[in-house]
């Protein structure tokens, strides 16, 4: 596993040299970087593909290949786009996102 990881990292470094993109030196550099993403920059509607390993650490925080980042959609959204969601996938979603709190109606005093 370590040899595969080293080989993968070496291939990634060669790809960077060809593209002229180096490893970002700041946290802000990772934010819009085309090759890498920090854990903190993954939004609530994105997730890493299963079994994705970090490429390395930046100031103690893991960074991942951006190509392993997936955009998440609801079941209704997949159906509108013409995709069928498997029943086995409905039982274990990739990520659960909490609903936004709705403001209380005007004039509502609450319990008291």
C-alpha cells in the first residue's frame, strides 16, 4: 500500500510540473486550486469518494485530490436529471445535511 501511495504521489508531482502548478503554500492557495482541496474547503453539498486517501498534510491538515471530490444531490434532483437512485443507496446516503432552521412566523410568542 505504501509503494502504491508513493507511486501515486510521484505521478501527481510529475503532473504538477507539466501543468506548471506547484503545491500551494497558503491555506487560501488551496481554496481555488485546480488539483487539491483542503478538508475545510469541502462544502456541505460535496463529499470525497469512498476510500480516498490524503495526498499529504499542509500545516497539519490533510489535503486531497480535487478529482476525488463529488457533488451531492437529493433523490429528487437525480430523478429530474434522468437518473434512477438504487434502493440500496437510499438506505445509506453518502452524507446527511441538516435542514436550515425556518424563522418563526411574525407575532409568534413561543411557549412561555
